[in-house]
């Protein structure tokens, strides 16, 4: 199953200092059909005006990943952590038993970012925060794991969930393959560029929900399909892979292709 969620149809609110778009139900936006996707609970597309930001507020029992697309975000929390995460880099906050934090755009330009919330496998745990630089060249033409709770990703920021967040930068004509179990739920968002998956076009900041899991009509068999698509523009792409209970060990392949030259 592949479902496109156009950027223009996302929920959201413009608070003047913050223009927020919500891929899933959040704050004043509620859609019973969009309460999450696998372990993914929130994907917010935020534009934060210069010199503004989120004042101190609390979280608990949530893995919060921030990918900065433009500008930078400055973090401060009740554990004494402070840091600035510029465009292209990632920060992760594991809220655990509880943490207060503030996020400000202290730049002279707007900051744009994806704020991604993943449900942890268990409640509690010591809260923590971390950040990492992910050089753009390192993810050219391949998936790079930015945050993970699945092991085998030594350079990724840790999260307490059976999920991972990946990023890739592709040029026109490149091919990228992602292998996963059919029980997992994938959510792909082009930060820039345009893609087509199985004939379904998706533009920058659209969401694409992908899964090969469904209940068959008999005997509990699982059917697999190969998902292929075409990138029609150069761009950066982010994907989340989340688990569901009773996952199987069988593998399916998601193949993404880049089809023609980009405009820039």
C-alpha cells in the first residue's frame, strides 16, 4: 500500500512566529484517520521566524527527532544541555521520565525543520539529549541512518524504539534500494525535489505512507510486493521505518529511482 499525503492537504496552524504543518493529528488539528503510522506518532513541518521559538515546556515518554532543513535551532533543557543544530544536522531528545526544554531560532533568518516523534518501546528511562553532524556528502546516493533503536547503526543517534530515521540525497538518474520487513510501516518525505512511486507522484514536503502489511482473507498468509519509483528531481529525502507487533522475518524491497535532470 502506498498513500500520498499532499503538503497542501496537511493540517496545521499559522501562529505568525510559527507556521506549522502536521502530517498527523497534533495540537488543534485532529483527524481520526491520521493518528500515526506504525511507531511514528508526529511529523511536523515547522517554519520558525528569526528571533522566536518554543519557550520551556515538558515532555515524557516520547522520542523526539529534529532534522533542520534551513537555518539552525538552539536547544536548552532542564538537564543542563545546550546546543545549536544547523541545517542538515540532527538532534534527538529521549523524554523518558520527563524533561523540560526550549527550542529557539537565534538566527537572522527563518529556520525550517522536521520534528518527528516516535513512540518508545517502553515508558520511563532516564531523559537524554544529543546531536550529531551528518555531512551532506556522506548521504549522497545512499541511505544514512540518523537515529535508530534497532542496532547496527553505530554512528546514529540512539532512540528507545524499534524504529529508525534515515536520510538520503539523490541526483537525477540515481537508484536507491531500501529492504525492510513487510510488517513495518515506512513514511517518506521529500525535503526537496519530486518523486514518483508506483506511478504516484509526490512533491517536496508531501508525505508518502508505505507498508506491505495487511490482513489477507484467509490462512494468515502474507503477500509481498516490490515497490519501485522514479525521482524526477534532485533532492533530499527522509524516511521513518517503524514496527508493528508480531512482525515477520520475511523481506521486501523498496526501490526508488531518479529519472531525469533536476531544475537546479
